[in-house]
């Protein structure tokens, strides 16, 4: 076989072996690792055999370890500590080194046990943890104190303790499905520290009190139990005051910054400041209390700025169109980096809300301009229609009708001029024009005068007195409705148009005609949105309906069938009380 072929065969064999090793359940590697450790520590074998089993134990540990995935490549900077730990464990024959290694293993096994959900898997890791603690307390730790173990204890440890790894080996095992990110490192670290404190406590009691190992172990366990009970009560006292748990959580959240007060100031500033860029500038000015932030910069679509002073290290974040650059004198720890990200994200959310608020204000302003322009356009269109009616009357008049035509012009032209003047005044003071009042009697007389030559039937329910009416609303609605009704005569000359005014119990104005009804899709959305129609309906009536709603009236289409089309403008119960016209 050629050299390239042999190299390829070796690589294929190594890949197959690696795949098979990766397929073994972690519980199997854990049991074999503990058995190899037991042979190396407990048996009275030669030094060479002991080191061989320790090396095998460490290799099995690397196959089981939950810190790095089995398929991941180990970088040289990570491989150096791995080989250093192996050399320390194999070369240095010290009971204290073995005790430290057992404490580390106990922390890792306990952390994995805390992350297990299946009962069999958790039981396997708890048995492994019990074995490690038993080996440490019953074999390794007594040797560090130069104490002779009773023969019964030595026999129990040598022949009875291996039953725990054997039970782990034969328990049902599942394949590794979770990544190392699920490992509870804090739990493992705390467990390792407790084991180390236990070992050091026993050593201190034996060295100071000259007590036996068993009595020192009992005293240390009792002291740790009392200490843990006190810490557990202080962590969550349930006595009406905050415990260490809440204080720790608050500190980890705030990292020295009164986060709640800053968030409250941020919300208050958001209510007071309308401009997004000014809001960001003022909010960042409140971060002078952070001693671990020297300064920063911010950039947005409409502005940029900076606060504090530059420093050697920078952290960048960008949320919702707001880019933030934080400067610190030293590299931020993971907790501080997470906290800076939280601050940036919160500020970005507030900034996005302010941008949306500003956009809505601009849209509302544009909509107000559009509404005013649309209303004025329809007012001018209605005035133009009235002028066309006068011109048509002048075209068909004879010399004998000159006096009547002159009288008509004298009546209509001042009204048209007044209406045109009111339309122009709306550009200057639209709000005041919307609430201008006119007596019902005067408005009714002017309306009949404007349409006296258009064959419109005017009727009333009861006596028309000086009840105040919103002049702009009634003029706009009446002109729109009458113009649309009279336009039907272009296709149907015999269409009848009627107007009826009622002042009680609710003020109402009805305009009806005998023409064709509005199409169903037009009638359904007539007052809800601008619609297209063949009669010019839609935009004008949509604006009139919105104007009516603002004034306390309702514009509706109660009847829409062939020969009977009726529009009604009626006051609502919630309409504010009108003041009499002086």
C-alpha cells in the first residue's frame, strides 16, 4: 500500500474510532473513570501501575467531561492546562493534590446532576457524587492527617465503595443530547468550595484540638450544617425584610448603579421630552454615577453626541436605529458587559418609542392639513356650483326678467361673498370657524334663498325659532347633500329633492331625493373612509361626517333604495349644550 493510501486509511480508522467513542453514553465513561481512580488510589500496587491507572483515569475523564463538546477541536492554549493537570495528578504523589482533585470532580458531578431531568440519570450522578465524597472522607483525607484507618474501614472502602461505580455502570444511560451551556457552573463551584472547606475544617480541628479524625469530622459537619442553616435563613428570612438573596440579585442587576431610580428617571424624561435626540442626550447625562463608564458616544438618524471622555476600551451596541459606544478604562467583565447591553437596549426601546411618537405627530399634522384642505375644497366647489346656477339663470333670462335677475343677484351675491370670506377665514382660524353659531331661522332662510330656483321642497317640523346651529357644519353638509342630489337630475330630470329641518326633540336635517340609490359598497363605507363613486360621493361626505362627529352630530344614511334616498344630520345625546345666539 502506498504512503498516501496508508495515511488515508489511518485517518478513516481514527474517524471511525472517534465516532464510536462519541456514541458511548457519558454515564459509562463516568463509571469507568471512577473505577480506574479507585484502583489507582485504594490498591497497594506499585508506583508504575498506580500512575498507569491515574493516566487512564484522566483519559476517561477527558472523554466524560461536560465542559467541551467531544467533537470540538482543542486549541493549544486550552491543551496546555489539560496536560499540566494530567502531569500534576500523575507525577506528584500527594494526598492533598488528590483531595483537591476529588473536590473538583465532586463539583463537576454535582453540577451535571443538578441539570439532569431523568430520574435514572440523576440517580447515577448522585451515586457517583456519593462515591467521591466517601473516597475523600474515608480514605484520602485520613491519609493527609497521617492517621491509621481501622481494618474494617479499609475493607469497606476497598471492597464496598466500588459497588457505587458498578451501579452507575449498569444503570440505564442516555446519550449526550445537551450542550455544555446547560451546566450549572455556580452550583458546581459552590459544591467544590464546600468540599474544600470541609477538608480544611477537619484538618484545622485535628491540628488545633488534637482530636481524633472521626470526632473532628463530626464537629466540622455540625459546624457547616449550622452555618448553612443560618445562611439559608438569611438568604430568604420571610420575616418582613429583604434577605441576602434579594440583595444579591439587586446588586447583580444594578452593578453599583441604582437601576430602578435610573429607569424611573428615564420614564419621567420620556414623558417630558418630545424630541428623540434631546431625550437620548439628557438620559445619557444621568449616567455620571457609573464609575466604570468613563464616557461614550451616540449616533441616530437626526443627530449625534457624546458624554464623558474617551477611554482605552470601547463597547458598541445598536438598537432600533440608536448606536451607542461606551468607553471604559478597563475591559468590562461579562456581568458589566451584560449590564451595558441591558442599558443600551432599554435606551433603544425608549428612543424608538419617541421616534414613533414624533412620526405620529407629523402624520397628525399632515392629516390636519389634508382635512382642512379637503373641507375648503368642497366649500369652494359648492360656492362655485351656486355661481354656476346664477350664471345659468342669467343666460336663460329675457329682457323682461332683468329686474327679477337683478333682485336675485342682489340676494345671492352677498351670500356667496360671505361664504367665500368664511372659507378663506378658515385658513386663519379653523377652530373658531368650526364653532361659529347661527340661529336656525336665519340659516333656514338663507338656505331657501340659495336654492329657490332649483326646485327643492323645503319643509319643517314645527316652528323654526332662534335655536343656535353650528353654521359651518350645516352649510357644509347641506351644500354637499343638495349638490349630490341635484346632480342626479342630469340623468333623471324628474328627480324630486326635499329638505326637512326639525328642532325637537333633537335637531335634525334631512335631505331626500327620488333618484337612484348609492351602490352598496359605497353606502357601507360612505362615512368611514373616502370612497370612489360615480356621483362624487365619498370624500366630501366623509369629511362632513368627521366634522359632524367633532361638533356633536351624526351623519347617517337611514334609507337607501330606489326612489327613496335619505341622508340625515342629527344631534347626539352627548352633544354639548349650545349657547343662544345673541
